[in-house]
C-alpha cells in the first residue's frame, strides 16, 4: 500500500520559515508539493524529477526549495519568507508519469499538513 506522510506544517508569522517533509513508502519517479487554500483550487507549488530537475510555481520561486533524499525516500519543501497568502493545506504527491510536469497525473497523495501564516 502506497503511503505518503507529510509533516512539518504549523503556524508562523509572516516572514518566517517552515520545512515540510514527506516520507514515502516506496520510491517514485516524480515527487511534488501541492497546496490548497480554503475556497480555492489545488495548485502545484514545486516538483522534482529523479535527476534533480525542479519546477516552481511563480509564487514559490525564489522563496521555496524542493529537495529529495532518494535513499531515505524523503522529499522536503523548505519555505522561507512566508506570507499570509501561503496559508493552505500542503500535500505531498508522487507519480510515475512520463513527464513530472503533468500535474493531473500524480497518482499518490498524502493526507496533507496545514500551514498557517499570520500577518
């Protein structure tokens, strides 16, 4: 059974930092972080291929860093200079699709970890 377990969410003030972690039960080609704010659609935040190629959304670029520890089956999202608009449930996702940029083909999802940023 595939399992993705996120951790590291919490509440911080604007300008603060958080590091999210995702532990996978198996190794996957594509790993990504998505988020969904209340009343909004889920959106991709960052993704990483097995060779280290990364993708960031416009809002994440320059503030967030995705990384992977393949041996430990861990994926991280280091978030800095957090702003109230970053408040959302953050989900770890895994997939085996040809292109890691095919956002609708991520097959496996964690339960999410809440990130709340106060101004």
